[in-house]
C-alpha cells in the first residue's frame, strides 16, 4: 500500500502568492519507508511555491503505479479540503478537522486521466500533528514519556501545541493561538524586524532567518525590552509610523542591532520557558520539536543545553516543507508502531550512485581555495543544504567566506555561514557533547569553539561566538572528502551553504546544478562525485 502525504491547501485570500500557505509538497511512503519527497519549489523553481493544485496530476502520474493508494492531506487554518485545479483529485474530510492526533476519514474522488475514476482511500490530518509527524522518518518512533511540540506562525487552529506521548498515543496538553504569538510574530511580521533589514511585508518568509543572524550583532537591553513590551512590540502598526517613533526616540540611526538582540532574547526566553513549563506539567524526558520556530538556532541550543530533557530532536524539514512527509509518516506510525529511520536525503531527482574516484582531486582543489558546488545523490528535505546540494569552500578564511556568502550568494554580511565537519573533529573543536546532539546532523544547533581551534574556523564563527555546525557521520562521499581535507591538508571542515542563487530554491536536478554553477561563476561543480 502506497501512502501519499499531501500539503496543498490553497490560500483563498492571496491566490498563488505565497503568504498564508506556502511550501507545498508531496511525500510517498511504503511499509514504513520513504520513497520520495517532492518540494514543489524544487520542481517549478519558484520559491515557496503554493500551487500544488496545478501540478499534482503530473507529479502523481510520474510516481504512482497501479498499486492501492491512500492519501493523507494536511489542513491549514484557511481550509480542510484539497482539490486539483482540473478537478481530477478531490480530498474532502467527512468532518471538520480539529486539533486531534486522530486523522479524519476523507472521501477521495480521483480521475487520473480525467475520464476513469480510480479508487483510493484517504484522511485529513491537522497541521499541528503533521509538524510533529515530520520527526518520525529521522527518529523511527517517539520514546515513551515524551513531549511533542509544534510552534509556528499558524497551523489549523493554533500557533503552538504540546502533546504528551505515552508510547502509544498522543494526548493534547495545550494548544493556543496567543501563548507565543507575540515572539513568533516579531520574527515574521514584526515592523521592527522589517525596518532593521529593509524588507517589505511581502518578504515575510525570508524575515525569520535573516533577523536571527542580524540579532547576533547586538546586545539585549532590559530597558529596550520594557519599552517594546509597553508598545506591544509595535505589531500591526504601519512601518512608516514605527520608523517615526524610532527616530523620535533614538535619532536618525536607531539601534537596530540591539533591538534585534532584545527581540531574539525575548523569543528564546519565552519559547524555552513555555516548553519547560509543559515539561514540568508532564514530566517528559524527551523533546520532539517542530514547526517554523524550530529553525531558531540559539533557542534550540538553549533547549538542548538546559538539561530538562534527555534528548532534544528537531527534523531537517521542521517548517512547512515537512508537512506532507509528517502526514504520511503519522499514518504509517499508527499502522505499524514505527517507521524506518532515514537520513535527510529523501528528495529523489534521478540520481546515480556517487563515485569516490575523484575525491583526492576535489579535496586538493578545495584546499587551494576553490569554491565548488555539490550535487550528489538525492537532495535534502527541508530549507537547509546538508552536503548534497551545497556550495562548499575551506572554512579558515574570512576572505573566502566573504566571496562565498557576499559575492557569490549575494547574502547580507550580517548572516552567519555554517560549516560541516567530521564527528571526530567536532568532538575536539566543539566539545564532546556535540557527538550526542540530535541537532548537529541537521545544522540546527550551535556550539562554542574550544581553545586552539579559532584559526581553523576563522571564516565561519558567527559574531556571537558560536559555530552553527553540521556534523557529518554516515554519508560516504562527505566523510571521505572531509577525511582527505583533514588528514592530508589539515583543513578541519568546509563552509556549507545552499546551492542556489539569490531568491531561488535550492538546485534539484543535475541540469539545475550546472546552470546555477555557471551563473554564480563557481570554480567547479561535482555531479554524483565527478568534477566538472
């Protein structure tokens, strides 16, 4: 039986412009194993694409054979039902979809060729649980006595939810629109953040990651915190009016860095306090955390370092890119009790086996200071490149980091650049605790360098003193490359940034990679292990 997870609810307010619904996707699972994950933006090359209704017929036709099929569609606060643009696929739940771990049975009407109806079963699943379910392909199952948490800008009927997992079932502890709405909104629709970065309201999906990096350049100020709280963070006020208030209080150059640091500190404090409060209510020993807010690395690091949980887990596709996968995995979990554990490379693109024949030449060229694109095997799921669709360079040069991040990628200078490194190097460079971190493989945590390692990572230490690293352990090509660099050339890791140009989705196919490498003027591109 093929399970097809689907996130494609249409934004009825903003049409095809990615605003409320975005990052549409499909996921295909069979017998607890992920067969493919399709992020629509990677196929259409339109960032945050939310037009699955236009493309689903082709995508299903390319991936679904004659076997029995069951669909599980993720809802959103703008709606519960899915219908393709041509009307050939309709998934309509039998009842309204509420915040509940149990999927709602749905009627599926499917005419793949537009003429003959094909039988299929289906469910609709609440957005909150789909976020939580996105962890399953990377952990297999949840440990008993665990806290399952989602925090984002808006799900089906909440912006945050917490669930108690007893080993068999998920029980809702709390769900709320308002509990964490302020700190989350400060990062996605806050006028202070927009003014600090010079972004418009239509760029809200780019705002959180940029603002998180920008905040590292300032210092949290208790007096600013009180002032922001007294003014309700200026949420909902026009940018022009807020700018006037800032200029009146601070002069022509408001302290945007310190304002950002104060907002980041408040986010971190309120999210960690809320999750710790749920932990105290339940006695949970493990934390499984998803939703767009879980991309906030300093907060993840604080949760991991806080000692409240024996383990902290965040999936690589923690934002809406993971909803379809989470829905499919949730259905598989309910049926089988577990799913297989996977790495993050789940998005197929006609890949061939990756060769190691040129690994020494690739390492030598990187050691000489070249910047290369990597396009090996299946692509990563989620918003971050993890070595299969990455631009890489040596991490010990500030000049090289500027070339990669600011010249090639045209990223703002305040944004951090992450490295990838071997586990054996990470133990010495970042401390032994990094080896046990479940955040490290997915570039979702932060650690401070041990003394003596500063020169090795001079180009990738963020201004706040942390290294937002990806620790590589089980990918044959990446391990071989990092081993050559370390043992032969004395280079302790690699700059790792996503393989894409400004405003573009991460490259997906080999043709995408070659075209992007030419446009960005990289020194070379590695396709399935072969250097071009």
